């Protein structure tokens, strides 16, 4: 029996630090398959004291509850570490998810 994962979208993450600010660009889907990849990059940054993290989510096509959980966890960590986390470029369908879950 052969199983195909042809519909599984990937998540590409670009990370650079300029003038003390971390810039991340996400392209693809943030879901159960790809969320650990984002968490592995975002949580260590969020735990550092007084960091500024800007995430461009304009090219995110889909976020599931696991993906939202990663963002919720990162928001908590940045609050605890006196850091700032900004999401920019949200499409309407992504914004609605964040509004419904109380993350905005």
C-alpha cells in the first residue's frame, strides 16, 4: 500500500536580523505538519529578553489550530520576556482566525 502526501503544503521561513530586529517571512501553510518548524525558530527568539520580532504573514495560505497555538505560545513568551511580536501583512481570512481566537 502506497501513501501519498501530495497535498501537504510546506512552510518556508526566512529569518534575518537587522538593526537588532528579527524579521521572519513565512510562505505556505502553518499546520500540524509544519508548525514544529516555526516553533523551533520562533520560541527561542521569543524567550530572549527585549527582542523585537516582526513576522510577515502575507504569504500564509492556511493556519490550523496547531499553527495558531504556536503563535499564541510565542505571544505569551514575548510578553514574559518583555519583548515585542508583530504580525504584518495579514490577509482577511488569516486576520479573522486571529480575531476569533482572541489573539488580536
